């Protein structure tokens, strides 16, 4: 089984599974269809 990353969408919060071989491609969220990577850090504080 290939390695995959779990990326949280910064827009809707859904967890998306991205295969390691495709991490450099323009990934989109499976729910809201917006880009998962904006080129800027996304910092969120959890309380």
C-alpha cells in the first residue's frame, strides 16, 4: 500500500487523503472543490 498524507481543507475542514506520489500536484478538496494549498501557511489554534 502506498503512503498517503491526510490534509485538512483550510476552507471547509474536511480531511482529504492525498497519495504521496501526487502531493506536488494542484490538489482540490473532495467536498468543496477548492484548492488545498494556497502557497501560504495556514495557522489555526485549537482550544
